[in-house]
C-alpha cells in the first residue's frame, strides 16, 4: 500500500487522547450522547468506527478490507466474472490500472485489487477517508494480504475538482476511472440499510456528479465506469457507450478505446 498525501494518522488504537484529537479535528463527538442525533467517531475493539443513534443508524460502521462482505466477494464473488470486474475490463491477460475516484469504504477497490488491478483510491470526505485509512493500516499488518495491499494506493482529495492533480501524485495510470456517486433518493423508504442512512447523514448526496463525470472523461485513457441504481437515469452529460445491468444495479460504460492484453 502506498499512502499519498496522507492526513494526520491516529496510530495508537484505543488511545483516548488520539481519539479525542481525531474526533475534534473532524467535527464529531467522541462518545454517543443519549437522545442526540449527532454522529460520533472513536476506536473500538476492531478499529476506527463511526456511529450514531442506534434506532436510526443501527450498529457503528467501520471500513474493513479483510473480512465481512469483502472477504465473501473475494472468495465467492465470481472472480473476474463478477459485474464490477467485467465493467472495469478485467479479463484474461488484462489487468488495467484503475482510479476509484469515489472510494468510500474501499470495498470495490479491495475486490479489484484482489483480482490483480492496481487501484488508486480517492476519497474526499475527511471522516470517510479516516475510516478507510484505518482499514488500510490494519490490512497492511496481515502478511496474507501483502500482495493485495501492495496494489492499493490512497490519497485524500476531491475528484470533482482536482482529479488530474490527485492522479499525478501516483504512478497508477488512469486507464479506467470508476465512479460510484451517492444517488439522491427522494423516497426515504428506499434507504433500507441503516448503514446507508448513517452514510448519507454524514456525506449527503453527490450533487456534483456531472462535474465529476466530466473530469473522469477527460482523464481516463480507456474507459469510465459509473455505478448507478437500476432504473436511475445516467449522470447528466454524454450518453454511455453501453451498460451492464444486474438485478439491483447498473454500470454505465463510457469507452474511449479497448483494453488490450499486455504482451
């Protein structure tokens, strides 16, 4: 793993002083306040976690590149046959460099790296970036994941504003740019997962998605891949070249040129 322009890092897990400094810097509480709707951030038993009122948001969330859903996708997701791998052009002999310009908690990036791609993760929200960086630090301590973490790169920044500058700090080529902007649901009943409610409460909607797409189209040498909810319109801008659809989601592909096997 390569850390590019990293934020000040909490390095002593569970240390109250470090937790207080980090929470203060990110504008969050350190411990939950009964009856309050404010969010809090602290180190738990398994790493840095973000939480809020359990009735609204359920259990605290943390980034995890090792276990849970990521491990299941790594082992049973279908390899290069799974939707995101096909959309990003991974196939026999082809392992493109990928810019995950909306990295979030890093789950898609970890899956793509496990399939052989080098991935530069970019995250602009400082709290989400802190969760992701903590997960990367934990993953790097595991010898079994050394090959995976060596293909992961990280930088904090706003892809919609300075994508080319952020990419220039890395030696990962922008062959493929992957985008998964937060979709603005109007119907609150659509927010089934409490984790997503918490995430949306923190981050909000990505109203600048058209600007982000424009930046990506200018930078990507081969293709831009945009994840959308099934039935949602494409992001405002040029029409996708084609799409790959699953039961609940869709990938819009903007193809500049084909990805060729390496010789």
